[in-house]
């Protein structure tokens, strides 16, 4: 049953008395009356008041009315404040960073241009103030962020971390008919062009609709936008129709291999709270970076403490001949691709491994990851340590060589040495860096005030430069036409000494050249499956190292520090071992990978221990890096197989496991039996032919 509204209260005066009553004829049921008895009882009792009490009540009512009026005014003020706050909410676009951009020598200090487009007119969004008469201020003009200088920040990953606040209301910009475009641009030369001009080098662009097709607003969170390649250039340029708008309108979406991180946020109109939040965010970012630096510093400090606490005693004495490592120590798993290049530091305490685009630094003998160097955008071909082991030089297919400063592991600095094409090789010698490029030019870089500058270019090679080696003032470079050029390095300048052309390797790609520790011979690895030892004085080939396979791709080789052993990698995954002075193949390390095609590989020998490291490059396959050491008792099989007789092996390498030679001897016997089985059918055929001829002669 519906409950009727209660009647209005009435206060009446009768003979100096006042009566406050509630009508008794209310049609409320007994059940409801019992339920609400507490609220009804005070108003259902008649009370007689005196004149003095009426005066007191009137005095009490007047301040109550004033208080009610104040509360009403306060609520009105709060409501108006809330409305004003909604009107003062602005749009803040936070440009965070991008992923690694494609290598381009024109990209040095990129910026981001922000466009706000109205899709109903396909022009810049008009401002909401209709009283503006200036035609130039009727639209929201594009905004350009600050530059991110790669050289100053010492990184090639842009991180602007810039906030742009628009004076327009948030609700005016964030609509279904609005699209926000972002364009990453750069400029060449020293003069920065205007935003509205067409003189920019356009790198990539992205877009976002503030309100998606599902009606959800894309605000208040970090968003990762796919970048797209620039479209075709327009013949005509209109100030209210940016080129990027035409690409978006026509749907020219060719993916660029990177992304842009942005945020669309609500902020008050330049309030103090916004400044505090921005400072808090910066503190948060600095806290994260500090925590990461602390982590890296802990890793490095722990490794350094390990070196200090334990006095490392290398197993190879000074002047002792190097031995063939026969026992596996550890398997490193940098990534699924294996490695293209690896190098021990000169002090033997660090190992640099190039795994695809990144470089891992490991501690020796702890074999722990100390640092990962990220910056290259292509395969890393060569790694070279400086003499003080504080700098690392790397070359890559991304048209750059990088000098990494590793003195302070809390912050890794590096400088990019740009090139016009692939950089295949490089060498580090005190204050000089020499690089070899695909453009057949040898470049010399010098350091002044910790800054590397290009000093000299030498154009004598006929093919791409594939390898460089140096010793003191002697510099040798090799190319893809089988040509070797000898230079002298004096006063940080290269001077041509002679051109060495060996007839048997002419027009054959040279993979590596390595100077013998004595400086009188040169090891040459060519892509005809042969390594050669050349006498530098007479330029005559004195040894040929056969047994490996290298016809298609780049593989590695190394001379032992004593100069008595040659280690060479093959495309089949084997690492062959020869005696340097006799060219006899002593042993090989078996392949543990299931290779279906020719693959690149790398090898290096420790400068102070009987230790070797080698690995292969196998994209999308699990390829570990093996570190082996010589031990009297073969604890863990590394896959070493000897090819020399047991007697000679005991004379040259003492305490080597005899089972390896026996195993090889059995393999040779099996191979001979297999060959005999193949020859037997031919012998039977020859006997039958002889019988036929003999029978023919007897008939005659």
C-alpha cells in the first residue's frame, strides 16, 4: 500500500499557549506505525508552551537559519569549484621514448612533432574560443619536442621524457573525431628548420585515436604505438594539411621496426600538484636507474672482490708451450643464436662474447655475466680489447664501430664511429683505431680528450677489407681479392710499405690474417678450406694447414700465445688443431650441433692458461659456448679427438688420454673396411671381363 505524504506541521497560539500537533487521521496501518514508532511519537504528543519558552525558541531558530544559509552557500561554492575544476582539466601528452631506431647516419638528434587533427575536416583541430579573430591562432598548431642528442647522452635509443600540456580543455581534444599524430624527425646541418616547413628528415610516424572504436578512452596509461615508415612526398605543401595526415588518411601503413611510448593524461591547469607529481615521477625514474646501477655495481664489485680474495694462479707458466685443452669447464648460454665473435681480455680476467646484436662480458675464472652491452642494431663481427682492458672495440653490420668504456661498470659509455657500409674488422692499438669497411677503404681514428675522430682514409684495396692485424708499428690488412697490404704506423699516420700478392690465393676471399707472436710469419685463412703460413720477409708460403672446411662463410682462427698451435674453425662446426711449425693436424673438437647449413664460428685461446673458448652462430637454435681447459685427467669430455699416433702424442703432449687415439685408430680401420667393401664389386667385374677376353683368345 502506498504511504501518503505527511501533512505539514502547524503552530497556533490560543490564549497565550502554542500547540504543535500531527493529524491523527493519518491512514498509516498499525504495522507501519509500530515500525516507525520512534519517529512518530515525538510529533504525536501535544505540548503546551509558555510565552517565555516561545521567546527562547525564536532565539534558537534564528541562528539555525543562518547556519543553514551558510551550509547552502558552502555547497554552492563546492559545486562551482567542481565545475571550474572540470573546466580547468587539460590534456598532457607525455613523450617517453622509442625502441632502437634503424641505423641512419642522418639521425643524430631526433625530435617528435605532435599533430592534433580533426577527422571531420582533415585539418588541425580548431580551438574552442570562438571570439579569437586572429586567423593564425584559430587552430591548435603542431608542437615540437626537444632534441635528443645521441652524442651528449652517449646512447642511440631516444628517451625524451618530455611532457606537453595543452591550454585547451581536455574534453575538447579527447573526442571520437580527433586523431593525434606523432612524427619522429631530424635535420642535417647546423640550422634547425621550422615545424611548418618541409625541410625535415622524416624517420617514422605513429598515430592514436583518443577514443577507440569500442568507446574506451585511451588515457591515464602508458601506450606503445607501432611506428610506420614515411610515405611518398607531396608535391604541394599546405600549412593546415601536414604530410603525415595524408599518409594516415590514405592508409599508407608500412611498419617501421620500432615503437613509440606515449601517455595521454588529465592535469589541472599548471597547478602546484602537477609540478609535485612530475618531480615524484622523476624521482621514481632516478630510483629505478639507481637500483639498476646498484645491481650492476654489486655484480662488478663482487667479481673484483673475488679476484682480490683469491690469488689467481694460471696453470701455464711464462714461456711454457700451450697444451690442447681436453676437459670441459663450463657451457655458457648467452642466447639462442650462439656467437659470431669472442675475445679474451689481455689480462685474462674477462671474456667478451658477441651474441647477435648484443655483447656479453663474462668474468674469468668465475664465468659469471658482468655486463651486457646493448646498442648495435646488426650482427657484431669483431671484438678487440684495448691494452689496458678498459675499452672494448666492436664492429657491426649496422654501418658502425663502437668504442665501449668499461672502466666504471655503473655507467657504460660508448662512442659510435660511423661508416658508409658494413664494418667487418678493426684493431685497437693504444691511441689509434684502424677499421676496415665494405667500401674498400681503410680508416684510421685517433683519440683526443677521450673523443675519437677520423684522421685518415686509405684507398688501396680492390675488394672489401676482411681482416686487420698489427704488431707494434707493423699493420697488415687483407681484402676479398686475396690482396694483403703492409703499412707502417708512425706518428698516428699510416704509410704504404708494400702490396703482397700471393698467386695461389689471388681472387680468393681472405677470412683472417694473424701475425705470429715473433712477428716474422703471417697466418692466412682463406675461403678455399686451407690455412697458410707465410714468411713475411720473402712473402713465400711455407706451410699449408689442410683438413678444415671453409668455402662460403666467415669463420675464425687463432694462434696460441706460444705460437706452436693453430686452431681453426670450420663451416661444419669442427675446431681443428694443427702444429704451427709442421702443419700436422693433431686433433679436432667434434661438433655438438645439428647443423643443416654452413655456419660461422669463433675461437680464442687464453693468454695465461691452457684454456680455449669456441662457439658457432646458429640462428634460432640453442648453441652454447664451450670453455675447455687442459687437465691431466680428462674429467668432462669436450669432444676432443686426436689424429696422431700414440707414441708421438706421448712425446709432445704428456698425460693425454690414450683412448682418444685408439678410438681414432678404430675409426680408420672401419673406414678401410668400408672402402674395401666398395671396391670388391669392381674387382669382380674386372675378373669377369678378363675371363671373357681369355676365352675369346683361346677360340682364335
